C-alpha cells in the first residue's frame, strides 16, 4: 500500500479552454507537464504513487500511450476535491496522505509538494496547504491588486504553531499603521494562501459529511477550506519560498496559456532530473 498518493484531477471539458489537459504549452501537453512533476516527487519518496483522475477516454488514451498512470472517474464529480476522492476509492487503496495536484497547474514548483510531504511526516494535522509569508514589497503588490480584483488572492491567519485560524479574501491581519509596522517588522504580518491541498485519508473521506460553513457561500467569502476550520479540523500551513519563481493558480484560458509560456521562457523549465 502506498503511503502517499498524488491525485491529478483532469477534466476534459472547459468552457474557456476545451480539452485543456491535452493542450500544448511550450510544445508539451499540459497533463504531461503536471504528471511529470508528480512522477519526479514519487521517485524521491518511498511508497509514493500518482494517478491522473479524468472523466474522458481521450485523456485515458493519451496517458496510456505515454506511460502516465491514469484512471477513469465519474462524470458527475462537481469539483477537483470530489474527483480526487473518487480516484482514491477506485484505486482500491488507503493512502495515508492524498495530495490534490490540479491538472491545470503546470507551474507548480515540485519543492512545494516535497515540503508538504516533509511537514506531514513531522506535524500532526488533518490537512496540509502552503502559504507565503509576504515581504513588504509583496504585500504592497497584493494591496494594489486588490484595488482592481478584490476577490482574487486569499490570505490566512496562523497561530504560533503554524496552524490556520482563518482564511479570507480580504487582507488579514489588517495593518493599521503600515509605516510603523515596517519599522518594527522585517516582513509583513500577512501570509498569502496557495490553493494546493493534501489530506489525510480520514479528512478527505469525512469532508463530504462535514456541515458547510457560511464562509463557503459565494455571497460571503466563498472559501471551501473554511469547512475544515468551522468543524474543528487542524489545517497546517506549510510556509514556502518560491525562490524567485512565479506561481500561478491555473491555466483556464488561451490568455493563461500565453502567460504560462512567457513564464517558462523567462524562468526556464523545472529541473526534474534526480
């Protein structure tokens, strides 16, 4: 039995980018890029495996022809989280840690996945998810971005042990006196959440039975991760360093493809050699 299973949800249909898992980015199909990241991490860790979880035979066929692990999941799954759980059930295994690596995230640094695994090995929690402790210039960029896209970008409050206390689409904590804070603090007190999740088996299994939080509703925060906190589960924030690279949340449009290709051109490909 593998201790760790990386599940890559990959839905074929997309209103803005049909067939996007098979779209080429800088000459390489997106699902091949993401599965390559997962495969690299699996080779670095004992008892670790990955699988592409899809709803479409075309993706199954492509994966089969390219030696990519894949299985067919239900076409009724409403979210990546549901598809992730469906894949776990159909894999006939009970992994101790399940990492949900979205199939439209070809720029996910492999280091993030490794740091999540390392945290799981030493920290007690139900869910593990990364965040960035913002430097002052990064904080200022977030403040500026919120002026035009106020609901893009999530921040998180953590306790002294590094566990999440609250997530919000607003910037938390509020900094009442920015200049005074800059004089006293080397970094801003703000941490930006990166939406990549790893769950223990029981946390993912029970997720769908947990009562929904008001904070999940789209007319309030619209944050599904608040379901864990409102029901008393421990969410460990894994503080990461992007090491100068650019992280994007996903590829959802032709414009995102162009943006992703530009980032690869500027920063280069990930080194996935062991």
